[in-house]
């Protein structure tokens, strides 16, 4: 997660928030300039965070047709972790009432 955050920062953007889905996935809410979208995609590749075909096509379309490249856009990045570990379980205390 730190490496993804660093890639976003180096792309000129920032992480607005994230949601952890057990140890299976994380959803990042990002904001970055249009010109940083391809930079982010390129920086994610060495981290083995690979965009699917539809996402790569969208990056190409947005960066190729957007007017002002400094305009900021909101992006959601869903990262699914591939591993053999069991689902993360947490005890949730009962709330009286």
C-alpha cells in the first residue's frame, strides 16, 4: 500500500482515502491531474499492480482526449491481492443495547 501511495504522489496526485476489504483487496480513492494518469499506470507496472485491458484503454482515451492536462480528476483504483493466506478474521465486540 505504501508503494501505491508513493506512485500516486510521484504522479502529481494524492490519496483521498482507502477501504480495506479484509486481506483480499483495497480500494483507493485518488485525485490527480489528467497528465499524471499515464504516469501512475507506468509507475504501478513495476509494483506488479497491473491494470486490466479496459482500464488501460480508458487511461489512453482520457489522456489523449482531455483538454487541459492539468485538470484534476477523481480515480478509483481497486487492488486485489493474490495469495494463499486465509481470509483475515477479526473479533467484533458486542455492543450493548
